[in-house]
């Protein structure tokens, strides 16, 4: 994460003449990215409203990134025939990263200067799309957030006091954890925003679940951010996809973002190590109470602490790096490092006492700190860093990825690059460009 100061501005209320769509400077082309999961009852109306409310002089394309198990792609394909702008469907059989991962795929596919991210259930009003782009152009902002929590905004569409409380609690928690990165963003939980394509590096994003704005703001925040108010609408059709499982993903996502820096990871690593004393002592008590000699009992009890630490570190410090090695390989390396810590600590204490004349207590403390740092560095380098690949393997991987992308997207980008003519008779490929699974 880069350091430095960030700027933010808040325009006037919704409908302020200073931010009306009629004043959009050029260039103002926009790609609307819509992640969908079983939204077949909503997508036709969504496309209709985009057609009705996005001005004809604002070049536009719509990219649906679809993880559905129903007929949503087919409904989009049929509805796109009536649209005067290109519509693309990217269907994912493997929904990596959830809704946030879908948005990242849409960002990668975007061809316009501006990218607007919005939900497919019409709780985000399409009529605000020109307003978001206009505000960004007028203020030279890299990110424009549609906020429910500034003057003129409302969370009216949140169903019930429980969801309101959860939303407010999540907002407070994220702003407390990332005060600098979220400075000037009153609604980090918003899923409705516009970002310049030049301001985002999709490759560094590691989304988990549905809070993609939080991911963007923390990992790839543009320097200049502004907000516009919006009224969160009722769902047009269907049921909310918010579940307890998504809530757990959100908490895991927060932990991953908070421990992204080496210093933060080391701090969490140390705190987890302290908690490892609990299973260690419990195991030692149980084994000695059963009659085992304290030396083998301590060796066995220490392994309980190792397993405890490994489980927590896997989920709280290095969750995104687990894919680099198999589970048995990671736990074997981790246990080896943890037990080497014990072997190394005694000679270090003897060295500090005998060679440097330190007392036993400070020597032990220094040895603990030294072995802790070595264990953290060793864990990061030997257990969770990716293996080096040969250049030949990398080239082969790229070729496979390019072929897969070509197969999945053979239809559809031909019309998406020419979205400027909203009055003429568009070609069929411009009307609907679908990428099937």
C-alpha cells in the first residue's frame, strides 16, 4: 500500500446543477459492471432503466459478470437485443472471490475511461450513473462513491432494523480499522461507485465476498476521492443474497486487509504465539496428570501449541498464500520451524550469558525475541512464499490462460469498443455480446 495524503470532496445535494449529467466533460465513456447471481427477474428492468436514463451522448457499455445457476445469462442475452449499447455477459463456472471477484473480472474487461460498479437488483438507481461520471470529471477525482450517509442520501431500502444495525456496525468497524485509507469515504460498505480505469490496478486486488469498494480503497485507493448522495432503493424482485456466511467472509476479508503489511502480520503472528501457551499448558497438565514424565510430556504438549498456532496463522495471517503449497507441506515446514525454535533458544541463552555476560532473565528475553523474529521470517519465506517458476512454465501458463480467455470470450468484444453511436442502427454484435461458459 502506498503512503501519502488523500483528498476528498463532497458535492452538493443530488440534483445540484454543478453535477448534472448535461455538464459531463469529454471524455466521459463509461463501462457499467454488474455482478449477478440468480438475478433473472431483475436484469431486463435494469437494462431498460439504463437505456432510459443514461444520456445518448454518454458512450456506454454494460458488462455483466455472472455466477448464476439459473437462466440469468439467457435473460440478459434476450434483453440486450433491445439495447442501443453493447452488452457483454461473462459467465463464471468457478466464482472465485465471490461478488468482489466478479467485479474484478468486469474491471479487467472494461474498455471505457470510467467504470461504474452497481448491483443487479435495482437497489442502486441507474439514473445516478451520469451523475457519478460528471462529478468525477468535474472534480478530477479518481473514485466517486455513491453514499447513503451524506446529506441527500438514505438507506431506506435496507430491509429491517437488523440489516440497518449490521450495516452501521460494519461501517464503524471498517472506518476504525482503516482511518487513513477510508478518510473522506462516509460509506465504505457501498457497492455503488465510479472509478477511472487508469486509477485501478486489478491485478493487485484480492477480493473475498461482496465488499469490493473496501478492497479497492485499502489496496488501490486513488489520491482524489469524492462522493455523491444516493437513496438506497427497495429490491425490484427476488431476495437478498446477504447471509451469515457472507458476513463471515467479510470478517475474514477485514483481517486479511488489516494484516497485509509485514509489520501488521508480525504483530498478529506474535499475538497468536502468545495464545499458543494455553493448549501447551493444558496438554502438559493432562499428560503429567496421567503419569507421563515431564520431559516427553512437554515435547508432546508443545505440538498442541504448534497445531493451534498453525491453524490461527493459516486463517488470520496467510490466508491468501495457502494456495502456494499443499496442506501437508505447509504444516510440516511450520512444525519444523516451531520446534527448531526450542532447539535454538537454549544455545542462544548460553551464548548471551557466557559470551556477553548478560543475566539469565534478560538473556532469556533477548533469545525469545530473536527466535520469534527468525521464526516469523522463516515462516513467511519457507512456508507461505510462492515457489519460483521457470520462465518456460510461466510462458506455458500465460498461453493456457490466453487460450481459455479466447474460448470463453469468442463472441462479444467486437461491438463493445464502439459505443459512441447511440442514434444509428447498431450491428447485432453491438446490441448483444455474450460470453458463454
